[in-house]
């Protein structure tokens, strides 16, 4: 609880708080703080502000041992959270992608309860988050209908939530948008433009040969090697 003092005032002053880890409940299930304090447990619901509570009540639940932690519900009011999973290694070393996101957003960042993830909070009104997540991607971005656990376990030197509209958009577009489609209808790779000529195509030769269905490479087995194609 001592780390809660690091939580930015911009979050504390909003009545968007829930608690998680209540006794005899699923670990991450959120609850209205006042309901735990009154002994009448009531679930918190995404997008329903009446089921949330104050920061002070949420912290009091943890202090009394009624919950393991606190969380912040995003309400579409301009505050966004970037959730980076499994990006912290030994001695708090970050993956290159996580370091890129953290440096780009340069806003209040904290370590998640697991100790292996990050939550970055930014103020980005008007940003266009077309996709919140992507299969097998380490990153998710939300500004409403989701809550983040909040620990106060700060990482980096930024202790305030900064305005980062263009920066969050750039992170979203780089990591969460689909790869650009090529003119032939096949999915392209990031950085590959449609209509790239074969003269400037830097893909390995065997990849380009695979696009010529009318002419198959002749393959023969060579001793001590798997396959030789000519």
C-alpha cells in the first residue's frame, strides 16, 4: 500500500475505482468498494459508473484485508491505458518492443501485479483506437469498458499522466493494425508496399520463386544436404 502514493492525482480524483481479489471470488473479478465496506458484496460493471467508487474507499478495502488490490475503470473520458504483457525479465529488463512503447509514450508507467507486465497511462482525447488487441501481440490498448489493476509500482521517471494523442496513435498503428495488403490480394509485411517490383524485392530468392506457379524449380537430393533446388 505504500506504493499507492505514486498514483497520479488525475486518477485518484475520479470516482472510477474498483477492487479485486475479494475473498471467495475469482482473483480478477472487480467489485464496488463501498459494497465490501458495508458487507454487501456487489460486482462492478464496465461502463456502469454507479458500480464504481472512490479511490479512498478502494484503498480502505485493501487496508482492511477485504481485497488484494485496487483498479481503475476507463470511462471514455480521454484517459487510455496500454497493457503490455510478459515484457519484464530479470532485474526489470524490458523487451525491445516494450522499451519502444514506453519511450514513445513517455507517461506514467507502472509494473502490473504479476511483476512481468506494464501499464502505461496517457491522456489522449480524440485518438482513433480501431483495434484494442491483436492475436499473439504483447500489447492491448483501452479507453473504456475495461479496468486496469493499479499498483503504484512505478517504472521510469515520469510520475504524471501526459497528453500523448499522436504518440498513442503511432503505437496503435504500428503494433495493432493489420499488415498492409498487397495488390495481388495476399497479405503483405509491415514496411512492404503494394506493387513492389521484383527488381527491388529484397525477400529471399526462394520466396519469390514460390510466386511463379507456371515454373517449378527442379530439385534433386544431394548427399549430406536436405534439398538442392535449381
